[in-house]
C-alpha cells in the first residue's frame, strides 16, 4: 500500500512540474523583455530602466508578467524578487479587485493556502522603507501596499488597473506589468463584494505558482551554434520554473508519505 501511495505521489509531482514547464512560453527578444501587448513604454511618464528579470504569476485566470525598477526602489525590488525565488507567493491570492483602480496581492503571511517555511516567513516579515519617487500611479504600475507608517510595506502590492494620481508620492512604485493584460481584464469581470473600504472578488483568485525568469547569459547565447536563441530562452525558462517549484514539490512529497 505504501508503494502504491508513493507511486501516486510521484505521478502527481511529475504532472505538476510538466504542466508548469509548458505553460506560457514567451519571446525574451521583444521590447527588451517578453512581448504580449498591454501598455507601451510611452505611457509611463518618467520611466527609468527596467530590470531584465521578470516575475511571472501563474493565476487561475492566466499568467501575469512583471518587470522592475531597480534604480527607483532597489530595496523593494530585491525583497519582492527574493520572496518569489523562495516560492512565497505560491498559493497566495489577489484579495482585492476594484475595477479601474487596483488588483491587490495579499500579504504572504496570512494570504497563502499553504504554510510558510522558516525562510519564507523570515523574508515575508521584513518591513520595507518607503522608496517614493516622481513616477506616477498610472495603469499597469506595481505599487507597494503599506499601513499608515510609510515604512510598513511587507509583501502585499497592487497592480494599477487605472490611473490614480492621488496615490503619487505616497506609495512605492517598483515596477510595471509587461504582459498579461488580458488576465487583468478577466479579473475585472468577476463578481465582487464590498468589505469596508475594499472591493473584493467573490471567488478566490489563486496564484498557483510564481517564478523569476532570468535573462539568458550572453555566453550561453554566444555558444549556441546549432541551437536557436529561442530554444536557449525556453530552456532557461524551464530551469527557472523547476527551481521555483522546489518548495511545493517537497510539500507534495511529504503529504504523500505516511
């Protein structure tokens, strides 16, 4: 019986990995990142350099891809990327969807369906300094959530679904959406309910998996004589997905073992 359970467990893990490996392949060569429409560069007044790494949330309605402003909010960017690399956003959710305003990711502490391990909790409890800038809260930007204290941001952040100039200079802008606008449009079509100041979806919008997609190294692209650049990019994406799923795979194995 134990052997049978182990067999089922490993089948589940294999299907989990293979499913995540083939979802949402993109071309890194378009617009300095991945193509996919959405808001164009000219619509972000004062935008500075985007980091080459991309964070992808694989939600119950599709993938959302995000880029970051390391010169504007370096501490926040490093923190969010570290949370993602630790798998802290996996099984989390968007607790707030206010059409034309924001879609907000829950804090990883309290927002996840799965328990946090010690490293995830340690990173999730860190408080971020306010890194305010002249960038504007326009559709598509990523804005750090916080309490009344300007230095109280942890892991919750909002994706702007519309322009919100009243937030300018009060919340840390640290990046923007680079692909996945059709997914955000689906969020806005969901039924919502109001709880206090929050407009919340009636159904849970789960972030099933998240991963950081690093750009392919110049050496790997240069040495790829018989393999196309696209293949190298796809292989790099697969490696990143496997790495990001490691924590969830370990939990699945433990759940299957007696």
